[in-house]
C-alpha cells in the first residue's frame, strides 16, 4: 500500500496539479491540514476537488488556518481524521486537526487538553491495529519539526506526550513551514513536509511488515 500526504496547501492548486502523477498511483492521499488561507467550505471544496481529480481515495484533517466549518465539511464528506480513525487491513490511521494556541488567534486553535482528547479518541478506535499512522497538523514540541526561524520551539506538549505514550510508527505533521524535516521520538518517525507550494510531500509505503516513510520534493517548476 502506498500513501501520499501533504499539507499547508493554502490553495496552491497548481502544486496539486503538478503532483497529479504521484497522486494517481497512490492507494490513499492524506491532506494534513491548512487546505485554505482563512477559508471555509467553498475553498476547501475547491482543494478537495483538485485532489480528487487524481486520487483514488482521500482522508484529511483541517489546519489552524481553515475555518472551523471545514471540520464539518470533512465530516460530511466522510473523510475526516479529526478525533477519528480508519482501519485499512492491518493499518490504523487516526489524527487531529487545528493547532495549539498561537499569538495570531487563527480560526481553529485548540487547548492542549482538547488536542490530547482528540488524539486519544481517534487512537482508541485503531489501538489494536498492528501498524498505526498518526496525522496531526500540529507537530510535537522540542523536535526538528516545530522550530521557527529564530530557533524557538512552538509545537504541542500534548502531541509529544501522546507520541511518547503510544508510539505510533509514523506521525505526519506540518504547521511550521520553516521546519520541514524528519525526527524520531522513541520508535515514532515524525515528518513535516513544509509548505506545499515549495513542493514538499510525504510518501508512506506499507511493505514487508512495517511502515516506511520519507520526505520527498517535486522538482523545480518550469
């Protein structure tokens, strides 16, 4: 099974089109939040439609720059991982959208307690899966995936605590554009592909009894 994931899309429809050939051969595409720029249902529908032109199946979480009505849209579409989960064979996929509280007061911000509860709720539905993939728009604090340009770590303590306690094989995150990279917390590989307009995305292969995740990038646009 092959999963392609990207987030921090911010209406970059052209980049989705460029990634089309990769999306068309994936078994599943996961959008890891910030589909829009302070947009609601209509903008999110546009992003979903652009993705579905290539993807066989889509799951998603909202980001902090998506209006809260996007959560309802993803629920209505039957593709939300926000406090929810899906089981595909031996693979359990669960997640949490939005972000922890920021100084910018963006549309979908959550308390640490809310983030913890949503992750626990989703995870409980697939906790017995042999392989578990976590999708969380907000990265864990004190990692290679949550640093601002000034070096400050702004990720979520609740996300880090959850990973330390439950050790999913892979955590796909985002939110902090300048902190694209890979880290490890115990047995969990954590990946942030950065801003989608810069071409970053994540590929996860479920093969040989394990999940294998890597960052990759579109070649420079011509």
